[in-house]
C-alpha cells in the first residue's frame, strides 16, 4: 500500500497482486521477445530446411500458455506486436506432420541448447523444448550455464542452439542489431551468425525512406524473409505487466514509455 503504481512485476509478485483487493494487474504490449536461436554456422543448422522443420515441430502457442499463462503470446519473429510493421506477420506455424517428414529424412539429429540458469523462464522452456523435440526423434541436451559463462559462450559463438531473450528498440530498424549481417560479435549481437543480404537491404531501405507506408511495407517484407529463413524459433512475446492501485485510472501504456500519457491518468473521486 505504499505505492500506487509499479512499472514491472515478475514472478511471485504477479500472484500477490492478483490476490490483493486493492491492486490490479495492468498488461500492455512490450518490446521483449524470446527465441531459440540456431548457430547457422554449424550443421545441421546450416540447412534451411532443417531449421524450418525444427520450427514446425514446436507448438509455440501451447508453450507460451504453459510458461506464462495469459502474460505472453507466441512470437511473430524478431519483432513484437507493439510495432506497426508486425501487422499481418505470421511465423512458421506448428505442423507436426511436415516436421516429422523432414526431420526423419535428415535423421539422426541431436544438438545442445545453451540456457542461463538465472532465467527461470528459459530453463522451463529448455525442458519443454527437449520434450517436444523428443517426439520427432531429435535428441536435445540442455546445457545450463551461470550467466557470465553463458555470455562468454554466446559471444564466442560456442553453442549449437541458445535460448535467448531480446528487448528491441522502438525503431523497426533496430532488428539489424541482433540479426544484421554486419552485427557479428564481438561488436554486434548477431550471435547466431545469420546472414541474408536481402533482409539487410530491405531494412536499410525502409529506415532511409521518407514514405511511411513504403517503409512499413519494406519492414514487413524483411520480417517475412527472416521468418522464412528460420534462424530461430520465435517462442514468445512477453506482455508488459504492471501493478496499479484500483483507484488509479490509467489512460494508456506505450510499450516504449509507460509515462507518455501520465498527464491523462486520473484518481477515482477527484
């Protein structure tokens, strides 16, 4: 009862707020997404068809529900629904029959998933993914790592696949920070090694365009291109979760700046 608003709620605090008679949860779109990234420099992930099949093998909607309940959605790509360019975007859909057909043709497949022990969410996803892939004859070994060791392995590209999470900037052009061909470590954060000049060119053209509609169309084409290449399984898009006193009426919450409409917030009875 010592605050009327708390910007970020996680873990047990969410349940505490739900149980409170005086506080309510406030959810909104966010700029955070989580994914299973493949090291495309290593087999079998240098094979686009295998990557696509590994994406088809994952029921992302069921996993997001299992881990987050209603506080996350299945991912769309290296973008979240808070950005206009995400409209109409659809990641590779769950297709167990197609996944089984392709993966059996490339069997046996085995790989290791690097995951930070500091993230309860990603540790749970690792176990769920291991179980889902087992159904397709794919052997997954989980490599839990203390966060400093995790970052070192990630930066060196010393992994098969990695469970990672990203907070993207509000600009759609920021997608190149993690997926652009010129953003390889140690300077950049493209840890998977993904390269597609067509993707880079579309994002660059959109960022430089003075025509908003044309830019959005180019961003959408770029996102569709990387989705089709499947350098990662786009697992989830987290919802922003805040706590607010029930007497406070919130006008709206922007993904990049919750305080943007603070002047329009009101207090009941005033």
